[in-house]
């Protein structure tokens, strides 16, 4: 008869967690799980933080799986589970991902996802990527699967996928087919979110691998994926917005397509340029010029180019745009396009160097050359605004070659469609007047380009604003412009100027004073003061002659005691003539005649 098992439940929980018997550890893990699920007090978690790594790396398979359940409860409920993150995640990747038990692997991946939910993806993804260097193929395969789940649930807007994209060639070069199979699923998931932006990161794969991936991409549905799991910070932000009443009112922002430029690392193309590049580019042999451009073009075929001093290079390329050999011209335009696309905004300072030669060469009859020149112009525009190219386009609109006028207006149409900054009023006027004039050109392609340009401009500034420029055109031309207006798709929409907000209401009980009334009262006050001063001056002047003229201004008389009478009665509205005492002049004679006393009111 088997001996009864010893009861270890009386031992402290901290001892049972590290007990040598795996069943005792399992019982301790289960007890901890119950404790963690019903508590949020830090005192219930802190004593066991030091045991978390040992639980994650338990040597017994059953105990390890049970321990992962305990870890999930700990991370889910602990006030601060990040204290032990740096020790738990590498341990889970090393021991949990390599387990032969499916339940253990699933719980290990769930623990990784939960740690991302609690905080942020970056530190977790960094630790998970370390699993790709493991020697066990099954551990590497589970690591790739975990990366796929991270992308699937949290999306590329929450997760920085740059470190993951760098590992794609390594995953597809692995000797184990299960690793490569999981890598295929990872890339397919990335393609759902990134689209064509992932293509540059697949360039190092084998042609057969790229072909298989492209076939898988074609079978995918067109719907864009959505984030299936939110971070706790995102949940809190959504709840705060809902409480503030902004959840329903906020307009859904337009989904911005992910750009390969944003995912790529900048490449220093000048350091990779051959030392004899400029010598060959200036060679008298067209084949050498062509080979130099072909070699450098391959270097420039990268989504992102490091900013540097490209003044010498752009000047040399601009010179080759006017080359006698059309193959050299085409390659020079291709290099300018690649540089502009790879540099973006930093290329703006070289616009003046290349824009004029590119437009001038649009007179070339061979369509393939014109297409290369047009593509280069389009790429240059990505680095500038419509204001920067207005002068060049206006000059091209006066060109004597009708093809230059037509192609430059086609370029303008693309600029208007793709601009994200509204043109200034002066630029709108100048460009529109140029196109109106071109709409009457004798060369039909010029007229067609002008109609399309006017219709597209109307889409940007609005019908009412555009109609002022179209008054001189007949109904047929206006109809063609309207057709292009209806078809045009632009990235910037016309918006009418907003009316200023009404003035704030005056507080109750205190009627608001009108500014005009205040001004009128101030003017009246000033005139009153001036009037008073003037009267005083006049009265004092006349009073100085009072003894001679016999006129007294009562109240203002400066001859103290000279007046015989007092003020008139209140009933009298006018002052009567009163007798004044005769005054003796300096000569001793008395002044004769009638004397007057005047009251000033």
C-alpha cells in the first residue's frame, strides 16, 4: 500500500513556491493565482515579486504552465507589474516559447501581449526579438508567431514595426521550414497594414519567395485591418473623451496611407558613389556617361536618402538634361527623380538648379524622354510648395514651343491636385489668367491642358471665385472646364472664410455703451472746454476798454468797483441798458453818451 502523501500546506507560501517537489509548487502557484485575482493591494503582491522569474522558468512542464497562469494574474492585477518586466519577459521567451506544450506557448504569448497592454510595445518587442537568435528552431518559430500576433492585435500605428522589418531577411533565410512558414504569415500580416510600403524590405529575399508572397498578397481582402486590442492608456483616453462629450462629435480623421519613406533608414548614397563618377559623367563618349548614371541610379533606388551636400551632383545632372543623347537625358532625369523622392524636403534647395533645364527639355519629341522628365518634375514638387514653382510655370506658359506649354500645364495640373497648401491669391490670379489665355491657344493639346487646369483650380478655390476669371470665355469653353471640375480630385478643399463671432453680450443691468456714443461725448467735452477758454479771452480783452466804451460784461469785469448796478433780476431773461457811473479819462474829460451793461450767461 502506497504511503500517504505528506501535507505541505502548513508551510509558508514563500517556501512552497520554491519547494523541490513540483506538486507543492503547483499548489502554491494556484494559491497565488487566487490571491492575485481578488486583490489590488500592493502588500499582497510585493512579497512575491522576487519569485516571478523562477515561476516563469520552472523546470517541470506542468508546473511551468500553471506558473504562467499565476504570472498572468500578477500582471493583470498588480498595481505596478513593470517592476519585474525586465526579468520576466526574457525568461518567458527563453523557456515558454520553447516548450513542447501548446498550452504553455499560448500562455507565454498571451503574457507578452498583456505586458504590451499594460504599458507600451517598444520594450516588450525588443525583448521578444531576442528569441530570433535562439538555436532551437521551435523557439524561433514561436517568436515569429508572437510578433505576428503583436501586429495583428495592436496594429502598426501602435507598434513600431521598423525593428521587425529588419528581421525579415533573417527569418526567410532560416534553415527550418516552420520558421520560414511563420515568417510568411508575419509578412502577410504586415502587408495588411503597410501595403506596398513593405516592398523595399522584401528586396533581399529570393525571387521565388517574393513571387509566393505576391501571390498571397493578391488573395487578401481589400478591407483595411483595425486594432483589435487597446492599450490601457488608449482605453483611458477613450473614456475621458466620452465623458467630455467629444466621442460622438469628433470627426473621423482620414486614414493616412503608410509611406515606405517613414519606415526606411536613410542611406548615404554619396559614400557609395564610384570615385570616377564625375569623370565618366563628363566624358565625351555617351556610353561612359550612360554607364556612370546607370550605376549611380542603382545606388539611389532606396526609399530614403541621407541629407548631404548635393550641389555638385545636381549641377552635373542638370547639365546632362540638355545632353545630345536621349538615353543620357532619360537616365539623368531618373537620377533626379530618385534623389528628390529619397530626400523629400531637403531637396528643395536644389529646385532652382534642375527645374528650368527639365522644363526646357520638355520640347523633346520622344515620349519616353518626356515621361522621364515629367516624373522628375513631379518628384521635385514633393519637396516644395506651389508657390515655389509658380514663377517657373508662368515662364513656361509664355514659351514659344507649344509642347513645352502643354507639358508644363500638365505638370501644373498635377501640382494643383497634389498640393496640401492653399495657393496665395496673387498666385491664383497669375496662374488662372495664364491658363485662360492658353485656352484660346491654336495648339489643341495646350487648350486641353488649360481646360483641365482651370477645372482643377476651380475645385480648389470654388466656383464663385473662379467665375470672375472666366467671364470672357464662351459657353462651350466654360462647359469643358466644368467637365474637368466635376472629374477633378484634389487633396486640399476650398473652404469659405468663417464669419467673425458675434460680440459678447453686455452684463445684465448695465447696457453696453456704443463706441460712437463715447467718442461723441468726448468731443463735446473738449469743445466745451475750448469754448469756455475762448469766451474768457474775448471778455477780458473787451473789459480792458470798459472805461472808454462804457460797456461792462457783468461777472467778467476787470474794473473792480466800477459798476454802479448789480445783476439783473432772475425773472429777466435779458439784461437791460443800465446807467453806469461816468468815468474820467486820462485827459480829465468825462465820457459822454449812453453806457451799456451786458450780462454773460
